[in-house]
C-alpha cells in the first residue's frame, strides 16, 4: 500500500512536477494527484515504476508517514531568487534529515536543545544575550558547527547544486535543525550557521517575515560572530582594504562580512563602505576568500560514524535501515563528517555521545 506523503516527498526531491511524473508513468496528472492525496492507491507494478523513475527503494514508498517540512515553517535566505522547485527539493531533503535524526535518537544520546527565546529583542541585543547565556564572552567562535551541536542543534548539509539555497532552519517540536549548503566558501557557511541560529532564537514564535526577518538574522549573525567590543578594541580605524583582509582572519569571516560589520559599528564611513565594497568585488572577494579557512566539520557525525565503523556498520547500512538511497545520506553529511577518523571518547560509545 502506497504512503501518499512519501510519493510526494520523493517526487519533490527529484524536482518533478505532478505532470512530469504522470508523463513518465504513463498516467494522467489527475491520477498522480489522487495518488498523493490518498484517494486511490496504485497497483504494485506502478509503485515499482515509481521507485525506478525516482530512484528510491520500493520499501520507501510503503513505509510509515514522514514529518514533512512546510515552506512557512522554514527560514530561507534567498526567497526571491529561489524557484519553487529548488525550495521543495531542499525541504524534501530536510524531511529525510528528520528520518536520519530519528534514527540518531534511537541509537545515541545527544545534548538537548539549549537555546533561549529572544523574540522581541533587537538582533544586536539578542546576539549579546545569547553569548552571555552560553558564556562565550567577547572571544571569536572557533567552530560554529561544533557550538550549535553542543547546544542541541541538529546540523545537516544540503548538497543542492544551486546558489539560491544557502541554508535554512526549522524547529521540529523542541528540536532545532539547521541545514547548510556547502557549495559556498567555509566563511560563508559560518555566517549562514550564525544567521540560522538567529532565526531559531528570534523567530521561533513568529515575528518579522520576509526581507525584514532575513535582515534581522544577518544583523544577529554579524554581531554574534564579531562582537562589538572586540572589533572596536582591535580595529579603531581603517585606511585600506588590506587592513580589512588582515583583520578578518581573527573572526574567520568573509571580507564582505567584515566590511559590513565595520560600517555597522561606525568605523567605516558611508563613502569608505562603498569604496571598499567596490574594491572587494573587483578582487573577486564576493565568491572567493583570501586566506581561506578549512571547512568546519560536525563532531557529532565524526563520532557517530567512527563508532559505527568500529561495529562494521556503514552508511549503506543506515540507508537500508531508513529505506532511502545512499546518496541522500551522503548529501546530508557531505562536507560535515570530514575525511579523517576520530578517536571516540570512552563515554562516547553507542548510547551516549559526549559533545565538547
């Protein structure tokens, strides 16, 4: 028996419309609509064709319902530039991330969410308040992914081959999720992670939406990664772009993010801001970074995969258990798990992971 929501999810994950799937199956679009609404169930041979066309195991389509992500509940950074197809494909990847997260909860004990509700605060106040709550002081953050994971946020990657899907975040009950596209620079991903953290703490219960919400999250990320007191004490004045390029190393941010922050703090005049933005663009700093940093990896998935490897359990075994293509597991961990094995702490064996 077909589970309607799973057909819809697999179709969206592959970027197909109902009409396109109908043509491939040799049925009418109305028939596909009735399949996805649960009005009728396709015969076994049609489910087999679906599995082949969509490259999902047959068992995927007949398993229990999955919690779906809806666009209104997720924060996307590039709403105006994003097509509905790209948005739906990313949301479908997020739903598979839910499956993987549930499997993780069944096998390991991870930290509960430790985020505070900062709705109603200005982005700058929210950033300072969260730093104070977490005891971060004014020091630069060494690894944003590690920090989010230590505070109970589930971090997954998005292997979407499009620059319109930067990242998105969502609350699922009491568990916060962040999905990061790793197609851009490591500095950009750090900012994306902080941006989504801003959404999680400021917009859990609604509030500003659209461009206003995105601007607030950008201001939060800028303040969170580059605390005002630290920046002002180290860069009281700027005369050249090279000073900014050198300074950005401390906070591991992009040149453009550093320029924005210096302007927001009044260190750069409007004229300097425009001049340095033009110079940075001419040097190609909008798409690449001087003195680039290594990409941040997930400590959770490094330890999980090391533990499983010791038990001779592979990512293929996880994919089989969840009835999803191995590629989908790889996509969710791409750029996060890292390539090097890690030593598992004695307290980090299966059943408990110590995140520090």
